[in-house]
């Protein structure tokens, strides 16, 4: 299922993975439309920390922060419960599925907040029991 359609119908809050913002930054219209069209948006603090290094300068960072503010994106901070859940996910899936710290923290955030996680990297999360996922498939148009 492509991220956005069912989420908008359900009306729940969506936690966006970092890759959605990267696609939007690279001009993928469907990613921008998804961000703009989702009524309740959130990110993990990890997504913020993963995205900032993609900014080329302080102006890009200011644009990113202004966008988060303009879209009323909630930033979920990492607390003790999220940290504990992420540790359990790494313990369970690092060796079998190569789960890394960032993905574990993002998944644990979505679990703790009982929110949908929208990502284009579905393989990073599909094994996590109880995690509600929406798969974003970017519509990238070929250059003429």
C-alpha cells in the first residue's frame, strides 16, 4: 500500500522516516504532496538528527526547521521507554536483519506513540511485530 492514501482516510498521526524528507528535498513531488497532505505529522528526534547532515549550510537548515514549524510537525524526543524498546529491537534484529540504531529508535518511537510509520525503506522495519507501516513508493519521473 502506498503511504498516504490509507493514512489520510484513517486520519491518524504519521511518523515520517528520514527518507521521505530526503525525497522531498530532491524535488520528488509525491513526497512533497505526502508531507503537505497529511494532517497530523511527526518525526522521531532521530529523523531530525539524520536529516541535518544533508543540509549544505545554515540556510538549508533554517529552511528545514521552518518547514517543520510551518507543517506543525511534532518531534518526538527519545525517552527511557523508547530507548529500552530500541535496545530490545536491536537485540532481536541486528544479527538477523541488520537493524541499526537509527531505525531501531525510529521504530521504537512509532511503537511507543502508537503511530503509523511511513517509510520507503520498508525492509528495515517489516519484521517488527506490532509496528504499523505505510510503504511510500516514490514516483520519480525520468529526465527528458
